[in-house]
C-alpha cells in the first residue's frame, strides 16, 4: 500500500481503507505488522481515520476478525481509534 501525504489545505479529513492483504510469500502476522506500519505513517501524516475492511473465506486476506485488528492497530498508535 502506498500512502500519500494528505493535502493540508483541503479541509476534508482523509482516511485510509486497509484490506490487510497477505502476500504470496507472507503470513497473516506479517500482514498485520504491515498494516500497523501503514497506520503509524497515516497517523504521522495527519490522516484522521484508518478503516479495516472485513472479508471472509478469502485466502489472501487477513482481515477476517476486525475486532482483533482494531485492537492491534489502536494499541500501536496514539490517535487512530
């Protein structure tokens, strides 16, 4: 995922939507860490929300339990809740 620095003059709060994709050679654990890293970048760059998409029965997606992911992301950031 490539995050861009939000434009400061838009006046529109920007958000990130993360599906927490698992790479072919990766693991769900690594995907969760990648998402945490992305959330930390988003937080530093001024994004207001970090959304986690929930999908089931898809091998390449680690976001089947968003309640777990939300806690993980929230515990690793200061303003993302």
